[in-house]
């Protein structure tokens, strides 16, 4: 049952990443590209966790991968809200 739920989360993350890629292609805004990369990393992480049934999700590698994914989301939000060089002058 755990593998089924992990697979559903993986599929959902990858589908969301594809939606953000589509929004990025339509608008050209890097905000959507960062979100797509974050969800793609999260989806691949879930796939790796399901295939490598190590059962040790408390290892530092898992936390670092999630930190990277969530860091990309935070960076996208910060970059979107920071003033641009053109607007500062």
C-alpha cells in the first residue's frame, strides 16, 4: 500500500512539473521554471525511494534532496518579489 501511495505522489509531482513547464513556455517567466524543476526533483526522489526500498527515509541524502527542491521554491518566490535592476534606477 505504501508503494501505491508513493507512486501516486510521484506521478502527481511529475504531472505538476509538466504543467509548470507549459506555463513557463507560454509566459517565459523563470518563476514557473523553478517550480517545475522543484516538482520534477521531488517526483524523481519519490521514484528513487519507491524503487530502492531501503526503508531509511531519515538519511541525510533524503533531507538534502528535499531541501534542494523546497529551496528552489523559496528562491523562485524571493526572485519574483525582489526589485529588478531596471526598476531600481
